[in-house]
């Protein structure tokens, strides 16, 4: 087969890759549904400046950037923005939301769908911000409070399928790398 199964595809985003984005929210998307379909390769850059405040408390300034590509796609600085256009949409004669079947006029013209490239956007999705880490001596794992700003977030939807917000606040346990 030429396609990877969904459980082997690569996604990034979340507290352990690009901190300001929702988990598994960065990657190739289905143009009609907006769902992340994943890829087979990724580039991920993480930079941290760590300052120890007092004993087990550390403050970090971070910058994360990354992108995911699928088979046949190349890594790039810019990526195309697509618009899906449906022409000849016909309203069904009878519609029941609890049913999977829609009755429509068989003589009505059929709807056609095509995709147009309408521009470009940054391919790398970036996040920067501050993080406070508390190392718990008994557990020997850090508790992390993350405040992130996402400047290049265009085209990324969060886990509720809404546009990714510019500012995020997160809590996590464990290290980034």
C-alpha cells in the first residue's frame, strides 16, 4: 500500500512538541472537513533558555517551530491556501437529521466541487513563550505551567475545530525532550 494507516501517521502539537498548539493539531488536513490527516515526515525545532530561580523552580523562555508533510510533499517556507468551491448545490426535497438518507429530485442538476489555490501562508507553525517548571523531589518529574503565543497559526484548527487562538495557557507533567 502507498498510504500509512492513521495510527502510524505523524502529527505534532501539544506540550511535548509545539507547546502553544493543541495535541496532534499540526499536520496535513482534509480540505473538505478540516480534520488533520497526518503525514509521514516532520521537522521540529525547540529552543529553551533555562534560568534556575530557587532550588527546584525554573523559568524557561522557549521557541518551538515545526511542520508535517505527507508522501510526495516537500518541506517549504510557504504552503498554498486552498478554497473548496461547490457549484450547483441543490436543496433536498425532504431532510430528516436522524436519518442517513436524503430524498432529492433526481432530475435536478448535480453539484460539482473543485479546489482553487487562493494564496500562500507560512508552512512552519511557531510558538514562543514562558514556562515555569517545579521539580517535585519525591516524584522527580517537573510540573509545568506554560504560557504561549502562536504567531504563525493560520490554517490550524484546535481540537474543537475552531481557529487556533493566539495565546494559550497549559499545564503539563514531564519534560519537553
